[in-house]
């Protein structure tokens, strides 16, 4: 398995424990050497490398599974986003599986954050990172098909505004800091909205399961 960034594993539990339960070998890349170092110190079985998702430092057809959670929505152009998807395809065997999430362009808040005013909006909303281009469900499906994937499933996820959930969880904590379990409980209560007709608009992320054709 390959995970396309290691920020979550560098600063918290991340996805590695879950991935390791399902894969014999788990690799991860990140453009930040600091993130790679922190993640591999936390998980000594994780094979971490410094690398760019636009030029993944592995040979063709190396991985059975790739997990790319909100990595490709931090670029300044759709051309770079498409190149990133093509790179994911390059390193995957047939019929490998891809799990990918992007900021959901159909969500009004995300649409505002990724508009031409995104830099100003980002400062107002306190985003500590570059707010890149992204797609809604149809756009992501189109990019995946063009890159040689078959889309098996698509859904919107994270129906609770992330910053609101974090703020509420921290406010209720006696120490005034975010408690992970409290945060998750609050977030998951909102996921029942995934069954509602408005779910493509309310989900902050769009998630796809795809297979290499």
C-alpha cells in the first residue's frame, strides 16, 4: 500500500494502524522531510520517503492499493491535479484499488474557499495552508476515468463542518484542548446525512473507490 502524504501520521494517530491491518507493507511519501521523520518515528514499520505526488519516487506498477486522502486538492491548477492522478495510476498494478478524497467543490463552503478569492477567504477562515483547486463528484469521476480508472463507488463524507466539530470538542474538554474521541463522536453523528438527498452538497469531501482498468 502507498499513502500519498504523512501529515496525519506526523501529528497524530493517522491512518497507518488501519492500513497496516490490511496490508503486508505500507509505504508513505511526503514533500516534507520533517513529516516523514516524525511519522516513521511514531511507526517504525512504516516505510516513509520524501517525495512529491507529482513525481512519485517509485517504479511503475509497484502498489496494489493507494490511499490519497486530501492530497491532490492543494495544487494551483487542474492540470497539476490531473498529473497527480496519472502518477497514482502509474505506480499501481492492474486491477489495483485507489481510495481518493478531495475537497468537495459542490459544498458551498468549499466552493467559496476554492474560488478566486480563496487566498483572502483562507486568511479570514484561518486556514494554515494553501487552498488549491478541486472537483465535485462528476469532475473527480471524469479525471479518474481519463487516467485509466474505473469508478466503483463515489460518496460525499464529513458532513459536520470540521472546524466546528473541533471547536465544540475542545470547548467541552476540561483542558481546553481537542480530545480525539470526543471529536470523532461529534463528527460521526453527522454522517447519517450521507443518506439524505442533500448529501452531495453537505459533505466537505468527495470520496471515490476506483479500480485500475
